[in-house]
C-alpha cells in the first residue's frame, strides 16, 4: 500500500492504495516479501512458470469396484 502524505501545520495522510498484487506460494504475504536494503525495490518470493495442479478425482464406493473383479 502507498499513502500520499501532505505536510503542513498538521499531518494530512491521503487514502491508502495498493501498489501491486501478489500471488505467493503459501498465501502468507508477510513471509514472502522484503524491502531491499537501499529501499528502492521490493524482493518477492513468487511462483514462476508453475503449471496448475491437475483436478482431483474422488471415487465413491470404491470397494464395490474391487468386489466385481
């Protein structure tokens, strides 16, 4: 998030707005990013080029299939 702040006799912060959206491997935003020591960029752990997981197949009453063979 970024907030524009106007200084003067009192502190006048603007509305926060997102800088970017992250899609991290473990859905834990707090552990997957850091700010570079020069303060000019973010370092983000993210998935690159990973194929989506195949669909999950659930077989109901599978013991009946075993009995017929």
